[in-house]
C-alpha cells in the first residue's frame, strides 16, 4: 500500500510558486461552499512523519480562511478525558455545521501504538478498526465528511529526516523523543499502519496516502486532495438530500406487542409503598456510594408517554442519593449549538465521569421516537440510529458504566385521567401543554415505535426495563428495586 | 456575626409536615417565574457543616423542578482547570438564562482555607474578597442573581455531629477526613469565615447565615429564603429593565485623539518587508517555543475598522508559529448558548491552557465598540464593561498569560479604497457585506468609542498597541516586532 508513496514525488520551487495561488483559491472556494452548506468537515492528518504533519497543518491553516477552521493537536488525554469513554475527547472536538476541524492525532493513534508494542492483540485491533469504521460512517452520514491523510516517508528518508532534525537546534524541539523510539520499530509500524488503513479505507471515508519526502509536493497534494474531497462531499450531500428527505409512514400498531403484555393492574397500597421505599431507598443509597467508591458510573434513561410519571420516579430515586453524586439531565429541544452537531453530540456532552450518576429524563431515544413519528429525522436517519445508539451504549458500558433504560408504561385511559387532573389542579397546569395533546393523538404510532426500539436496542449491557406505571407507587418501587439489583450484580462482578 | 445562628432554632416534625407543601409550592412558583424571565440564578451553599450542606442540597433538589436546576459539588480542580485562571472553573458552570445552578464549594473555599492555614496573608485575602465582590456584582448585573447561604454550627454542635457521624457506618463516608482536621481549627475558621462574609455581604449579593443545628429548620429556612431572594431578583430586574433600556447618544468624535496622532504615512518597501518578515518571523518562532516550554500562554486580540487588515496580519503571525500551539478565534455573533450567558462567558470558553497561543480576530471589546454604537448594550452595560474587562485581563495575566491588544488604524479614505477593491475583485467579493457599509457610515462614532476604550483599558499587563495600518506591510511587521518584544520581556522576567 505504501509503495506508491515511495517513488520520490516532488515539485520544484518554480512550479510550486505557480501552483500555490491557484490551489489556494480553489481550496478557499470549497471552504466557502462548505460554510454555506449544511456540512461540517473533519480533516485527519496521520502518519509517522511528525514534522511533515506539522508542516502540512501549517500550510492548510495559512491557506484556509481562519474564520471557518480550527485545529487540534492531540496529546495524551487530560484527566477529564481519561475519566470517560475513549471517544469522548473526539466528540468534544467535532465541528458544527459550516466549519472544519483539522486533527493531528486521532482515534487511530492509541490502537496502532498499542498493537506495535504488543499491548493489543490482533483480534482486539481488528475490533477497534471496525468500531472506527462505524464511527466514521456515522460521522459522514451525520453531515461531517471525513478527509483522512496518511503522510508516508520511506525508512531511508525517515532516517535522514530525523538525523537532520537532530542536528538543527531550530527544529529539534518540533519532534518529541518518542519519534526516535518509534523509528526503531519502523517496519512494525509500517505493517500495523498498513493493516489499519486497509481495514478503515471505506467508500465513505477513504484514506489518502501522501508521499511526504518533499514538502512542496506534500503540501500541494494535501490541499488539492482536500479541495476535491470537499467538493465530492458537497455533491454527495446534495444528491442524498434529494433522495432521502422522504418520511416513512407512521409505524403501525401491533396487537401483540411487548408493551401490551404488561399487567397494568399491578399496584401497591400506601403502606406497602412506604415500607418498600424506605427499605430500597436505604439499599440504593448504600449501593450508589459503593459504586462511587469503585469509580464506576451509573446512567439511567427514562422514556414513556407524557404523564407516565418519569419526573416523580426520578425524584424518588434521587432522594435516596447523595446530591453530590448525581445530575438529572432533562432533555428538551436542542440548543442551536446542539442542533448543528450530529444528534448524539449533545448526549456525549453529558456522559458522566467515573464515580458519578446521570439520570436522563428523556434521552437519545428521541431519535427513534418523537423524531421518527414527527418526521424530524428521515427514514434513513432513524433507521440507522438503532445501531448507532447500541454502539454508543457499548462504549459507555465498556468504560464501566452501569446503564439501564426504563420504559414507564401506562394505558391511554390513565394518561387521559392524568391530563384531566393536571388541567383542573392549579399548580399542575403548567405541566400540560398543547403538545401533550398532539402526541396523544398519535398514541398507537408511539407505542409501535417504542416496541421497535425495545426490540432493537435491548442488550445485555444496556437492557430495557419495562415498568408497569399505571400505579405510580408500583412503578417507583419497581424502578428502585431494578436499579438496586443491577448495581449489586455489577458490583459483585 | 454567627451568634444569631447559635440560638438553637428548630422546627418540630408536625410543623415541618405542615409547612413543606406550602414552601415547596412557593419555591416551584418562583422557579417557574425565573424560567420565564430573562434571569438565571446561582445558589451557593457554603459553611463548615459538610453534612448540613449536602442535606440542604438534597432538600432543594427534591423540591425544585429538576428540569430547571443543576447542581455541582466542586472538589479539587481538574488538570484542565488548573491550567487556566482560577475563575475559569466557575465560568464553566454558570447557568444560562431561565435556569438555576446550585454550587457546593465555590470561589470562597480556597481563600478561606489558605488564610486559615497561613498560606495567604491578610492583604491578599482582602484583595481576593474584593475580587469576589466585583465578580458577584458583575454576575448580578449580568442577569445572574446570586443567593449565598452560609450554614453555621456552633463548636459544640459541630463536635457532636462529627462524633455521631463517626459512629454511624451509614453516614461516615458522607464527610471526608479533612472535616476532622478542619475541626481542630474551628475557631480560626470561624474568624476567617466571618471576615470573608463581612467583606462580601453586599447589597446585590448578601449572605444568608442559617443555623444548621436542626435539619428541618435549616432546610425550610434555605428554601423560603431562596424563594424570597428569587422574587426580589425578579422585581429588581423588572425595575431595572424599565430604567436602563435607554441608549446613550453616539460618542462624539474628538479632534485630537490618540488614533489621529498616528502617522499613517509609515510604510515599508517590498524588499524591507520581506527581509523584516523573515527576520522577525524566525524570532517569533523561537520565542513562542520558549513560551510553550515555560508553560505560559500568549493571548492576542485584534480590533480595528473593517478592512484594516486584521486577518492578513494574523496570518503572517501564525505562519511563524507551530500550528500545534495556536488557535485563531474569529469572533462573530454569539451562538444562542452564548447569548443566554453573561457576555464574557464566551471568551472565557476560549481562554487557553498554559503553553498555548490564542489569537482573537475581534474580541470582548465588541461590548464597548459595536454593542455600544449599535445600542445592543445599554449605557449602563457598556459603561461598566471597562472595569469588567480590566478584571478579566488581570486574571489572565496573573495566570501567566502574555496579553496584547492591537488596534489597526487606517484612514476612512483607505477603507473606501479597500472596499472598492474588494467589490471589483471576484475572489474578494465575499469579504464585503452590507454591514461593512453600514459601519462605515458611523466611522466617527466608532473612532471615538475606540479612543474611550484605549484610554480606559490600556494597562501594564495588557496594553493596547496602536498600529499604523495604512500600509499593510508596515502593520504586519510592527505587530510581529511588538509581539516579539513583549515575549522577550516576559520570558526574561
């Protein structure tokens, strides 16, 4: 794969001088079109040639319009980053629509280095690459085209460059000591990098291997390739928009669905309720403390029809927790910063650090519920969201989170009773809006969408828990018991 | 001061049961009104009684509507926080309009502990308290009323509580070991806290000292006090809005002003320019590296009329820097998340970590330039901004930043020439907008506002540098030389 990048490609000074203005103008024009479109772009500059990467980044930044681009050179993760799933740091840097981000260092760095040094086996490495492939596909589909460069230097040229840098006090500091250590493993790095590139060069996010021997050749090639890639992305986006704006029909209700199987007559007397709440509240308090001490996190997501009792259930849970440990995130319409990022971005924002508890009152499942039903996501968008959400949750679980998702189930009749009660009780009126009534008219479609969701996203490490919520007391106690049970299991592992 | 909170105030169970529903309803109503208003609120729960603080927080969170409130229990700063000015971590947590944040631990913690342990002398302590007073006044004026509680326990009660906690395995972990260490210095803590409260209890952000002996009394008192404080803030806001919405007249031009004193005929030949750029570029490259190695940061802000050449000047500077070290922040209209926070919030977001360079293409000075001229800030708002900005910059400088502000000066005739050039050169047309022409018609007012700004915000640690920019080459070289000069001075200190 790298042979083609060892042929000694170069551009002489004269040609460079001639070419640069043209290349720049085309690049700027593509950037301007990007800014006007609904796309963002992530540019990744990788490869073993540290100096070459910095020089390419310098060139791009001096040719692009500074108002639309940001760059990040990623070093070791900060402690805020280390306390969260590995991809959190990349989600933090994702550009909003209209803007571009250039990354030196990325999600490839750690797996490649770990594989070279034998800290990761082949199977895990391939799994990592598959995960990256999914991540990148999702970015591209979520309006963030990815342009990936791998700057290649042959072993002989690399050796020569390092020796030259070592002699020159002006540039010596530009590359770290690890460049020398890495060079000793040049062949192995080449091998692992080749396999990484092979596994992750996809139609939507292909690799561009650029020979890095000659600065002028490299910088021009990177700039022209980027221009072309941006133009391609803009065209693809236009074509896709034309094709995929269609909504799907409302999901049809199914007679025998998992939600209808629930026995909504379950209930607790006041007495049973008070006793159970006290007992399991104490149990929950103890478990949450142990979880904190074990440096693990707890993530709970609550979904269900309006007035199903999500708020009240969450309140009972949190009353049993140390207020220093939890945060409740109430999910409403996205802010404009959230709206210009991929839909999962706003939930990544709230991913807790180890040792903390986050409770989501409504969640990322909005994508396959309200956004699906109301046509806010296209068929293509919500259809792929199941897999994207499963991957998101897998990453949370891998980072040590105990993750549970609750569906609070009530009947349509009970909802009507609660709406009516809200309408007539002065201090509850603010809780009832016209939207609630609108949603209610699509009850069957919501229920069917919920069934699809439960079927497709209930996993071992992030199960859906269906709770009979016709009786609020029953729902609260069931929820609390379930959280306790899962915490006990996780802590005993 | 604390004597009044040692009288043994308590509420019995029966009265508590009777009161809670009423207190809750009033609190919820105030929270709802806040959400509908343009105000945010920051609630601070301080005091030596760790258990009491957690219990008060738990009570508030269970009584408030979770959708409008967030809480943060601040531990030691993370490494991302330690790499920035001390207040950065608090700015991160400021609530947007309509929402409330409750803080356990705050800007008071470090100075009080440091003073008690003699790591801070009296003069510095008082200066810190004055700084806090300014910060809080600014928050309140920027629509973030502050409600400050100090939970007090007498020495005897504190001793009793600690002993009780020690015996009880269920609550022992709730307070850290430092609570015991601190208790040994109870008298000194009391003394220092009293002086802190005295120095920072102001009309806009008074302290509420609450006796913490009896849980029920404390929780009810905190809730009712908070309700009243929110209502007060809402009323003050209404009254202020009626009074201060008036704009000031446009600033009048002054014949002999500092900008007009500049000799705009200064220029460089192509040859001089190329030589100077090469020479000082190499110098700048070396200095920025040294700055990075010294773990200090560089912050440059660029202001000046449209078409003064800010972008080009910044580009020449960055070409001499390692792209891994700098970021250019182009300041345009605030996003909606930025717009619902105090105006400095969006600049605090971009405060660089130690070792990094941030260049602002337009800056926080928009407050006293375009926002003043266009009436986007009231007279009261932009008038106080000078002091607020000076304080902001003092904090940056204290954290080790080298901070420079450039005013690029051109004549009105030169601007017209550049506009015309942009209009007629195809690839420059996008740079010229109707807004540029609109601003141009207010040239004199902008110049006068700039003079006010320079006069009031040029300080030793954050000077304004006026650059004759009629000749772009002269401006670029002057800027580069000035940055070098200041870096050399800072690095030799």
